[in-house]
C-alpha cells in the first residue's frame, strides 16, 4: 500500500520580520518610543532654569517675575531679568511647597530651600503603554493563528501541490480499472507532449470526469495520471471552496486556475465535485445557495476561458453524477466522462495481490478464493480486508497471514465481528443450527445453487446469529428465472426447517422473508416472469442514486392490477416454500445430523457438509 504524500502549501504569504519575531520587535518599538520621550524631556529641561522655590518667592516680592504658569506640582514662567549672554528674559521652573505656613516660617528665618517633586513617570508610562502592548500582542497572536488556518475565519486558499521529489503514484500502483487507465493514457500523452495531438489540429479535452461508487479508486487514478506524466498535481476538495462569506469560493477558483497556468503543464483535481456542482435552480432561502452558485459560475467561466493548449488538464471525481449541473457536463468543459466501476473477479484478485505485496503470506492463502468471496467489494473494501487479516494474524501470534485470517477478516467485514460474549441458550443454539442446516441442504439440492462455502452458528454483528455462505464459481451479471426460483427456495429453507422440527417459526427468519419477497416482486413487476401478468413492467422508477441503486417508484397501474401483482408475488414465494419443504422432508435424517454437528463445532466448511451428506 502506498502512503499518501504529504501536501505542501504553495500559496502561503512570506512571513514579515514582525511575524517571525513579534515579541522582540515589540520591545524594540517600546524602547524607541521611550528614547523619544526622554529626548523631549531633556530638551525641555535644557531650555529652562530651575530655581529654588525660596528664590522664586523673593523674585515675586521684588517684582521680578514677568509671567508664571502655576500647576499643582510645577510653576513655570519668565523673569523680567534678562540673560547676560543671550539678552533674552530668563525662563525658570520651580516646584512649589504645598504647606504655606512652613514656607512662611522658613522665609521668616531666611532659609533658602528647594522643593523636589518625586516623579512617577515610569508608572504613568506603563499605565498608558502596557494595555496597548498587550492588545498588540494579542492581535499578533491572532494574526499568526489565522494565517496558519488560511486567513480570517479560514478564508485562505487551500490548493495543494504534490512536489516531484516525493514518491510518485503510477499505474503500477493501481490494480484493476483497466478500461479507465486506457482512457486516461491519452491525457498522459498530451501532458508529456502537447504537440502530439495538436499536429492534426485537435486538442485535449479540457475536463475529465471520473464517475464511480465510493472507494473505487477515482482519486488514486488521478494521482497516477500525474505520476505517469511527471507534472504538478493540484488537489482540492469541492467542499473546501464553500465558506461563510459569499465570494470566497469564487476567489479560490480564480486563484487555483491562476496557479495552474503558472505551473503548466499540470493537473487540477477537484474531488467530490457534487459539493459545488449541484444543479442550479429552485427557491433560494436567505441567500443560502448564493455562495455555491457563484463558485460554480466561476468554475464554468474559468473552464471556458483557459486555452487547452497550455497543458492544464482539469480532472474531477464524483459518485453523484445525476445531481450535477448540465452546464458542467456539456462539451467544452468536462468533455470526457470515465466510469470507474466496481472490480470484477479478475480485477479483485489483482487488487488483493497489490495490497498483499507487503504481507507475509502463508502457503495456504489463495487470493483467488478471497476474490470469489468478495463480490461487489471495491478497492477500499479489499484493502480493508487485507489489513484486517494482518491484524488478526498478529492477534493470534501467527508467523504469517493464513487463509483462516482472510476468512475471518471477510466474515468480520460482511457480518460484523464475532460476539464471543453473546451466549445463546441450548434451545436457541439448537434452533439456529437447524435454521442454517436448512439453508445449506436446500442450497446443495437445487439445480442452479452456487457451491456451499461455509455454515456458521456463531453470532456476529448486531442481529446475525448465524449464516450460510455460498461461493460463486464465476462472476455473474445475469440471472435466469430458474436461478431466481432456486434462490427463493434457499432463502426459505431456514424457515421451513424450523417449521419441520419445532412446529413453529421464530423471528430469526425475518431477513430471509424480506429478501425473498423483494426477489419475487422484482420477478413480477420488472422482469415479466409471471404467466398471469405477462411480459410487462409495472411501476415507473426514478433512480435517486445513479451509482448506489436506490430509487423511488411511481405507481402507474390500477388497483385490480395491484391485487394481481400481490397474488403473483405470493404464489412465487409459496412455490419456493413448497420446494424447500419437499427437499427437507426427503433429507430429514441429513438435517438432524448436520444440525447436531453444527451444535458441536459451530462452523463447517462446504467440503465438510458435502462429505457428511454423502455418507448417508
């Protein structure tokens, strides 16, 4: 497994000296202002003559004071006497004595005295400067935090580029998806040599849209294209365009394309495109959609505006193509749409071998069997299975990862972890054993049943008290009417076994009934497999999730037809019920023996079950 290359921000502004050393610079600023204050104080003192307060009183009595400014702590002014050198009136300053009686007493005894005033300039300075300094430090800290987070309220750009010095992901690191890789090779050739396609007058499609279910490897394919072409890879998620303020997303789109043009040739990859590419229209409540629509409009404008010959390829991925705006999908924007489908049997085995390269495998591991056991699994699921197998091997102190570890990992992913502390009573365990034995025997008896792989009565997950697993021999995409009817009989085999042995059923068969009813209704309403209703499709379906299979159904038939549909569905389920009853009635001895054996060992593989049945 390849580790994700760390993302390097390329658009962070260079830090200023103050941002690099805010505390040191603040101290320097304070010292500068203090020096200016001291210089001002010294200059003002040099221009005035300090005289004793007693001398000032004598000057007043002698009528030698011209002007005076009296404050609480200082008296300043000019004398009528002139300076001998400059010839200008003498400027004086003195500190008054607050106690008039003391002043009169010392004056009476002809005492020459000077009043000194203790200055508290430093504390006054701190009372003014310190609050501003603290506020300044706080805003500097906030600015640093906001800069690291991308700007005020996270408004900064988040475009990331993977540098060429890091380990590259190539097509060798992507197993399966052969059709998608073949389609993407043209993009690689264009990025390596743009003139190759331009010599005939053509140009590379501006946009490539990867469609696929979650976990199929769309992002991995985009990075592999970048690695194969050897060009910078810009990566941003669609949700990262959307912020609180209207216009931020559009600004990010402009910045993204501007950086891409500077780095061309390169790849722009927008993951989860449906976050900003939803269809426009409908009511707008309190401006809730303004930001998303402005971002989408800017993206459409940028894709229209840049020259495809510059070597910039825009790639995007989504698993919700049905909700994308039609303007995104038209020619000239995302010209090429590539479906990254779920892997088939061969592709799953390749993916398993890719993820198992770093594992120490035991000799009994057969990855083909693991691939057969995982139909419908995507690449992310298969990677999870190999990792779970390795964890289980370590947990059990194995020297290598065994086939049993893979089997346990698959069971854990499909049915959930074993509930070792969930203890069933003897009667419940017996009922579960007969239920699963009924499924297994019917699966062995019907003509088109897939080979039995495992039967277990160990509780797993939230509700599963046991399960019967069949393993497909080949990857199948079609099912015939007889195969579907056999599947109905297998699903109802557990319920019939309970009826046969205990005379009543339990709620353990609820999931079997639900699945059997869905298959029967599908046969009647969608597949035309009912003689009474004929080869017609009933109900109009609208798919909600293009890749997920969910849909809504609109009724387009009468109530009388609905009653006929219900009757046909019931007839198919009852037919499967009768077939299962017939099989288990004929093999009652095998049913008892298999159930007893399951109560002893709890888990049996397909070969053991078939051997037990053959002995009878």
